[in-house]
C-alpha cells in the first residue's frame, strides 16, 4: 500500500470561503492513514511447523535424500497480513546456516507462484512479498525451500482469507425483537448490558458471512442513552463510539454495517441507564466470495413527493405503497441487485414508519424509518432491487406523510469493490474535543462545510467508498447534514486555491434543537480522497464521525 496518511483539516470553510478565523490549520501529512484505523488481520505459521522431506530422485538419490532429511536444518517462518480487499503481504523467513544453496517457491494457492534463490554458504533470509488475488476467498499459501545438494525440501504453509467481502442482498428479515423473544429472550435489555445476536448461520445468512447490513432499532425507551454494535461483547461494552442515540420515549433506527464475530455473533450494548427493547432486521450480508461489489455514487435525489419527483406529487396515504424505478436510473446500472439509499419521512400527520423492500414481494414486518407526527427523520437503508428494477416504499402509519429518497450507491456483480471491515469502529472526528492536527474544540458553524482528508494528497485514491457513522449533538436549532465528495485536493486548501463545492440538496440526517441524532453515510471520496461534511442548519452543532468500514478493489 502506498504511504498515505489521514489529515483532519482543522478548518471549517464557510460556504467555501477560506478558513474560519481562530481555527488552526493542520499541516499536510499529519496524522495516521484512515484505513490503518481498521487494523487488518494477521496470520502466522511459526518455523516449528516446517516439514522437511526427501525429494524423489531414484534409489541412490532417495537414500541420500533420506539422510539429508535427517540432517537438514532448514526452517521457514511465515507471517501474513492484510488490510486491503484482495491483497496479501507475506513475510517469508527462510533459515538454513548449513545449506549450499536453496531454491524457494512461493505458491499462493490460486495457481500462481513466485520463485527466488538463496546463495550458498547458509543464510537467514527474510523478505516481504505481495500478491493480489483475482477472486475473494480462502487460500493455502505454501513456501517450499529446495536443497538440491541434499535432495530435500522444507515446506511451511498457512491458510489465508482475503479481508474483502462482497455483498448478497437478503429479503428484509427480522433477526432480533426483544419484545417478542425473537433472536433473544423476551425481555428488555438491561441498563449497561448487552445482548448476543446470532447472524452467520441464521435466517439464510451463511456461516461464512463476515459482515452484515442490519437496521437496528431501539424502542420502549424510558431514558436517554445509546446503542453500540460490535463483533465482540467486550468491544461493544467498551466502545467509545455508538450506532444509535435515543431519548426517553423515542423509537430510533439506524443502519449498521458491522463485522460478524468469528463465532457468528454480533453484540448490541445498551449504553443507557434504563432498560430498552432492541430490534434488528437484516437486509444483506458480506462474505469473502464472489457476489456483488460496491458501486459508489454522488448522492442523487430520486424521489420527493413534495415535488412529484420519482412518483406522483402529494403525500403517501397511510398504509399506502408506491414503487420507485431504480435500476437504470441515477447512475444505478440495470444489473444492480441492491441499492443504498437515504430514506426520509417529512411532514407526517401521525406517528408511523417507512419500509423499503424489493418489488414483487409482500411488504415485510420490518421498518427502516420511525417517526412521530410532524417529525422529519432520515435513515440509511440497503434495499434489494426487484426483478423489474424497482423498490417499493410503504407508509406504515395511519395518516399521510411525504417521502424523500436519495440514492448513494449500489451493489452489482460487475463491480469488484469489496467491503473491508474489522469490527472496531474508529473515531475520526469529535468537534467537542481538541485533537491532533491542530483541531481546537468547537462546533461546526452554521451553513458551512468541513473538508475531511481521508487519504493523502493523491490523484489516485485507494479507497472506492467510505462507510461512516455520523452523529450530531448539542444541536442549537433545526437542520440537516449532508456528506459528499470534495472536488479539491488537500493542497488546494493548503495554498488557498480550493474551489467552492456546490451546496448539496441531499441529506444524511435531520435534527431538531437539542437532539442527538446518528445515521450512516456511504460516500466516495473525491478525486483527492476527501469528503465534505455540511451543516445545512442555521445554528452551530457538534459533529462526530466514526469509520465503520471502507470499500476497496485491491
């Protein structure tokens, strides 16, 4: 991987007009690479696992080989690491202080090999090799050191699974409902307690799935709090980050894209001080096997019932449903199997919910957005596309409501951009705190955007798309957040030549005064690996951004 580092631009750009006075600017190149925050996976096969055997060379050679096998001192130590989607970084350490010369063959497990030779005189040779797999999956990587003089060969091997995972759409299905005893005991989740949810191997999610797209909802709340979702119990209960934030009496959903633990479970932690009910609906899963890759799009509005965009003009009646043509529209190809959208309910005349699901299917007993009368609320969703290229949206309330749909990406068999996630969300930004790079604590100013650099000053970003959990808190008025690719390079901001980005009309989340609201944003970086976070309200607000995962081709 190229040496790329994340820099938090410690400046808020007021409608694209320079840096906000009083906020120090981060020097280019400061800080870690955003992708390094997800850690990666390491595999190891120590030298003690080396197997030395004779090579078939006829009777005389075989006898010599047998003696050589007994005398051989060759050992091989293998370690492998990956933080990419399809790549492996292998360190092969071959040790033999008595060998005349060794021929080393690296078999990658996909039918390809690399070779190199070690000179006579004995050696301790450690070298780094990199390989990219064409197809996601699990491979047996084998390193063989051949001693021609003794007629022996030493072999060590390790199993390696690509970090990347491709997506398979799943008809919306309820995996967890503590109100009904689905997926867990029929009881509220206690304060500062967690519930384990079986995902891999449940509801037709295969045992080999490594990540899942879930709509997680908290309901029957009697106090304020938050929910953290992670692949391990300790991770969820000790998390600095959160996925869902709620107040007393609220029902709040949020899309969660999360790694699945090795045991097939994820863990949902109630971070509040009062018991709550939790609901989780699966809409897709990711596995290290060929399926559907990610396709990133700039957010595009495809439905707005207030204007008659994408459907008839006028509110959707209570219990009413309308279809949305998605495939072949707004940059979504006709072969796409699922679409990532931001679904917003606004001007509802009573409490209710919205459900998005594939056309040609009956409306499931799940929900994507929950609302109260008069509330504007948004939530991200991953929705399977029906065979006619459409999705349906149902107003599950008993009174009319307006609906807005923004498309942010899609999944298709033609794309090879795979999800890379490891189960530990990584906080990129918390405007309430001072941080490295010169950021001084202070809210995101009204009607401004914050340009965030997620990769170095590059013209060829490594990452195809970012999965971010965004949260606003300490809100001082009503507003909404937009997340879009930035059209500039970091150097443009550094030298004062950045162009003003066009103010977007799409929204990621909506808030009212005093609320804490979270939602997932899936977005590509701009041509320079940067994104813009827009406070579209007329009052300042604090903003938190957590990295959940990213999409890569390599």
